[in-house]
């Protein structure tokens, strides 16, 4: 089954790098063009080689700031990118949720947090 929103076959393992690569290709950007749009905390763009390493899952974004930069540049959900980048508890990461499953889980989580008054 193909997920048209992400352009990926759902049998493929969704990783931060694979989602970034597919989204980049989907909007017609080269690695160099996307790298120029992803700014580190110091305001300098990342290198095309660093982006290549991220897309091939050899490296991960070094900060939450950078994950947000990818989300903004590619019009992706930052929460989902954080999930793919391993910023959620291990049991949730092992589930390898689709974007739609993740969105439903986040809505449910946020409702639980609201009912409990925020942090537990």
C-alpha cells in the first residue's frame, strides 16, 4: 500500500532520513538547495554532505532546533519528525507508526494531558 501523503510504500521502514529524502524530492529540491534552508542555531546552513548523511540515516539532526528547521522547510509535522528522530519513549518508537497513526496518538496524548492538568 502506498501512502500518498508521504509518497512511500508503507512496507518500507519510515526513518527520519527516509521521510526527509522523500519530502525533499516531493517538493523538487536538491540536497544542496535544502541544506541552504536548514539553519543551525548559529544561523549558518548545514552542509549538503551532512544532509546526505541524515537522509541515509548515518547521522541525526543534532538539536530540536534543526528538527524544527526541517519541518518548516518541508512543511512537515515537527512532532512526527521528533518521533522519527527518537525523541519519544522506546515503546512508542518500536511501534513504527504511520503518520496517520502517530497523529491519532498525539491527539489522544494531548487530550490526556489536558484532562490531567498538564504534566504528570
